[in-house]
């Protein structure tokens, strides 16, 4: 999945709004204000708010899958691999959406 640098900045800002204030606060107006540019500028990168959310979810899934695969690649025991799953998911969500 290819995401341009500005698109990544937008989905991270959207993630911050979601974690701080919830879905109701994620408006293009609030997102543009957080980014420091106009609502019209958002539409140069995404067709809609829904497109931003879908891209965010795809990015999170790809990132989590990559991190999980990497974290368990050296483990042989299936139970140890399963134990890593929630740890990696929570760590990735925290790092991606909050940082």
C-alpha cells in the first residue's frame, strides 16, 4: 500500500482527533484546522472523509500485519506466536494513532 507523506500526515492527524475526541469530532473542518490548511486542501489528497478513514484502516492493518510477521518470525512455538498478537496490535495502534 502506497501512501504519500502528506496523506500519512493527514491520517495521523485524523487518528489523533479520533483518540482525543471521538468519531463525532472528526470533521473535515476540524481535520483541516489541525493540519493548518483549508478543507479544500484535504480534497487534493482524499476524495472524502470516508476515504481518509478507509485509508487509515488499511494503513493500520498493513502496519500491524508487517509488525506481527516480523515479531514472530523467530519464534517456533505456536503459543508464543499467539501471545505476541495482542501485544503487537496494541503497541502498533498506540504508536500509530497517538505518536
